[in-house]
C-alpha cells in the first residue's frame, strides 16, 4: 500500500478497539468507556481538520480521548475518596510487608528476580494480555492513580491536585501499584521455568 | 545505611521526581551491595517502558520522552 492515508472503515474499527481498551483500563466501566470513545471518534472524524495520514488521525483521536478520560476521572473522584484505604489496598500492603524481614531487608525467597531482557516481552502479544490482566487486578483507586501517572502521563503534582490527594499519599499509592504490577508480572510472566505451554 | 524497604520506596519515587543528592548517594551505596534492589530498579524501569509501549496508544507517545 502507498502512503497509508486511507481512512477506511477497517482502520476506524481498529482504532476504536485500541481506544476502547485504553479507556476501559482507566475507567473500569464499559459503558462509560464506550461513550468516551464514541464521542472522541465523532469529534475527530466530524471535525473540519485534515489529516496527513493515519498516524496523524490516530494521534489526534487519542489526544481527544485523553481529555475525555481526564474529565470523567475528575467527575468520578468527586464521588469517591481516592485516598480511602479499601480492603484490597490494605491486603496488598500487608502482602508487601511479608516480603521483608523484621529488619526491612528482603526475605531471601521474596527478593526480586532478574528478569533478563524484559524488553523482549514487549514484542509478544501474550505478554500484553498478561500485562492487562495484572493492571485490571490492581485495586480500582490504586490503578486510577497509576494510570493517570503512566498512561495519561501527568506528573505527580498534577495527579495529586486533580485527585485532591497529598503528595505523600500519591507516592504511597504509586508504590503500591508498581509493587503490585511487578509481583503480578514476576509470578505470571517472568517466573523461571513456567512458560512451557 | 538504607534498608531494602526504604530503598524500594526511593526507587519508586525516583520514577516521579528527581531524587536529592543525599538520597541518590544512599541509594547508590545500597544498590552496589544489593542485587534484590538492583532487580527491583530494573523492574521499575521496565514497568515504565511497558506502559509507554502499550499497544494501540497514539503514535505520538513514542516520541514523547520520559518526564
């Protein structure tokens, strides 16, 4: 195919799938995600803007979608207390505490392992399935803060002010999220000798 | 002397802010002796890379450098 500037139905369907996944991971609400994606797509495709190809269109719809997601998150956090420690969160924190000995050094069996060249995993589609499952497995509020930081790429100060939480709280939540993800990947993907099938 | 638990907190925060000179020094000394925390650091870097590389994100993301 020549310069990939053909915006056909198939291409829109593919973008839509990507957008839905992106929105759903962050909003954890299928209907809300569906609406956000629909609005973003409509806004992008009905606009008078001209696109120099597919990549430009994709970038544009995703930037609209990002804004929509942020708006929805703002609304959601008016009704939920992000910093409240739920059972899930407390459970995760307790689980991490057991990784350390009394003296706050790693228990030998809980020491983080060497993942070798983990970047190779990024090229495997099965890895992304596992990654998504691990993200979805994080407690909701923990995931929300993490996704805002890593997927929407807000800096920590912005995350704090958007969600009305303190910096130290933000740090605690991000730590919890990273530890949770890392342990999930360690057992589900990087565990030595457990990938025969 | 930094303990592993404190080191992991600093390594996580290091993803979000520039650590102070004192923190960096303590961390470096700790990492020089602790393979578990070195692996933890590599895992933190990998998580960032994985989030940035998540399939389907707008193309622009890949050009945007880490903050």
